[in-house]
C-alpha cells in the first residue's frame, strides 16, 4: 500500500550523502580532507550519520578500510541498521563514476558544498521554529528576545564560516612573500596602529592595535572622558576615519560640545551657552567640513546591555566600512540581562571578555573608560595600581587551605571574617623575581566575595605541594602570571621555601592538573599588592586579563608653585599594562577652558622640570 505524505520533508540531498560515503569507502585517503569540511551532524539520514561516525573512528585509529568497517558494524549489531552489506556495496557502485574521473577533486568539493548547504537550510528552519516559540512565552523582556534571535542567527553564521578560519603556514608565507614583492602599501597601512598623536605616549605604546581592548581608568573628575575625546579627535582628524562612541553617561549634545571645544580651541562654556563670536566661526566651519567627509557616530542610550553594544557595533560597521575605532564611556554603566544573580565583579569580567571578543571580531581597537575601586581613597599614596581594577580569581573554600600571612602564622580561610579588621602581615613578592622575601604590613579588604566556581587541583609533585584554585586564578610562571586554565603539563611555576631564616623562590614542575568539583570559593583582595602566597605557591590577585592595554590618569600633589597654572594642570598617564610593548609613564597637559589634553612641549618641560 502506497502512503501519501502531505507534509514536506526537511531540505536534504541524501544522494549527495551516499555518493560522498561511497567515495570514502573506495578511496579512504581523501577522508582527511572530508573530515576537515564535513561534520557528522551534516548528514540528514540516520543510516548515513551512523556510517560516517564509524568511518571517522576507524580513520582516527588508522584502520579505515571496507573490511574493518563491516567487522565494526557487525560487532556493534548495527550492520542491518545502516542497510546491511547490500546497501554498502551499492554505495560504492553508485560512486564509481566519480572515482575514475579526472575532475574528482572538483566533484568532491561540489558534493561537500551541497551537503553543507542543505544542513544550513535545516538549521535556519530550526532557528525560525525556536524564535516562533519564544514569541509565545510571556514575561520575557524584548531585549532578551532580540539577543536570543541574534544568537541563533550568529550560531548558523559561525557554522558556515567555521572552516574558513583555518589557515596554514604555507598560505601565509606565500601571501607574505607576494606582499613584499609587490610592495602592497595598502595592506601595510591597514595594519598600522592608530597613533594617539600624544608624542610621549606614542613613544611607549606605538599606537592602538586592531583587535585590542584598551582600558582608560582614573579617579572621578580627573578628565578620563576629556582625554579619550582629545585622543579620538586627533585620530579622527589625522587618519580621516569614522568613530563610533557609546556615551552611557553624557548626552550626545554634551559630548558634541566637548568635541567642538577640543577641536576648535574655543571655550566649552561658549558652546554650552551658544555664544560663539563671529571670528570663531572659521574654526567651526573647518571642523564641520571634516565631519562631512567622515563621521562620528554617537549612541547616548542609557542602561544598555553588552549585547546591545555588540549588536549596534556589528550592524553599523557592516554598513559603514570606514569606522576604525569604538569608544565606550563607561564600563561600569554597562548592564547584563540574565535570570541568574551574579556578583557585579563577575558581570564586569563577562562584559570585558565580550568587549575583547568584539574588538577581535571587528578587527579594530575598542577603548573603554573605567572607574577605579574605592580602595584607592583609603591609601595614603593615591597613585593608582593595576590591582585597583577588580577581578574575581578565587581560592577554593576549604578548611585545610591556608593563606600565609607571616613566616610562622597561617590564617584559615574559614575564619577570614575574624581577621579582616586586624593589621596583619602578608608575604608578598613585590612584583619582582628575587631570591629573598620581604614582609609587608597590610590590611585585607573587608569585603570577601563568596560564589560558586569550578575548582581545579594542581599537583606540584606526586605527593606534595597540592593547591586548589579556580580556572582564572594565576600562578607565577617564570616572569609572568599564568592562568590555571592556560597551564600545560610539565611547565614550571614558582614556589617559596624557607631555610635558615631565609626565604627563596624556586621553580617546580607541575605534575598534573585535575578538575575537582563545583565549589564555594573566596575572592581575597589585598589593598596594595596583586600577589600573595597560598600553600607556598605564589598566586595572582589582580584584574581580569582581557584588556590588552591599561592606562590610568593620575594627578600628583603639586609642591612646586611654579607649575601651578590657573587654567592648566599636569596629569600623569601611567601605562600599567601593555601586551604589545613596554609599560611606563608620561605627562600630558590639561587645559580647563577647552577640556583639551595636549602634549607638553620641550620648552615647558625645561621651564618647569617635568619628568
């Protein structure tokens, strides 16, 4: 009896699937190429799906041939499930016409493309079904719906482009040699960093590199936004590019007033009160002409999510090729829509990670303005440290885990609340690899964050030096800090050993790292230093490492009366971290009237003995 199916089947091409499987059976050597382009879920028919999985397993064990396949299927009692011996031989017969063709590679590429194309169509149908189901769910925020739908479509796009991201050295070398031979100046210029045009700063950082996340931090009213806008104007006017700004605190009109004042050297008060004199219009016309050629896009919507920023950036840049820089003011105002309750430091860690991925995806620098922790207000020395930007690297909450606070005294983490207000001693490496240890009197931060984390056990030897840390906590590895999830077996980390009242730092090989459990953990933060000792292992206590560059603005208390200007002040710019080059510091001048930052001239440095 014939059955009439009224419903349409999902898009598929089972004949192309069968031809591909037959070619693999006859000519197993091509499977390495097939496996890099075809995944098991691409197959529509279950029998083809099962065959491909078994072929993949045989290839990985270096036993791919027809006899081993038959034995394997028979041993698993699934030979009849895939159609038996007769169907397998029919697959091979069906593919004979392609095997002896001189265009085998061409046919193989086309077959793979057909299978992949139908798989993408099925994904789109599934995505549409999921979006329809979301539309019927009550009490869901519209932003969540947009983000979820966008996520579904991005997943499909990632599937389609997954194989295009694989490159090999042979192709890179050929491309590089051709660029050198042809002197491809256009490509070279595209790869040049965007210079800030502050000469002293550019000597240190050499500009902002594409794909980098740059954090600009400082205390309130230090001039973070003015510095970033001054930098943006100089990049905009010199490089003739467009810029996208997310202003989460200031309105677009306030930002425009600041930009026009910086660009024209006219007092910002005149723009606010709309009292521009006749002779000042020449400068304004020149700025407007620049804006007509290129543009600065401002989004001043408040209470935005990281997904909103990501969506707006990708869509705008898709339609505006010349955007080469994104600025966000400021980090702590970005929200995170989620049903789960997270500590704010965890949310900011997730947000900075997303911003770093956005910079890499769009291949441009992303500058983010950030505030500092209030720890700086409680210190005598107001100079900001890298540790003033908070992270959530944690030590596992365990009764036997102790933190060394002096040579002969340990504090148990379970009793941390009892000693928070006491002045204690914490062993610290002073950020340098030295043979002898120093001891500092420090206070532990009174807030101890507690949350659930994945905990790993790191064995420094077979029987000794075992420590439990979360995945993003860092060990001292030679001269740099290394996260737990980035450490490989048999690399060395630094630990401390005391002998004859001398404390020395030794290198020890990691024997093994194992996952233990999902456990409660503490985030312990000292006020001044970003390392401490736990179970004799030197570990990190600093900011989330997603940023490629961290710069902090700081004004020293001025004792020299000669350099106190009524309309100007000198700001120290500290480069705390620079993944692409050295760290250091320089000084720049802030002009109150126009809210503009300028490079200090050689004459001014000589007159006032600036550093």
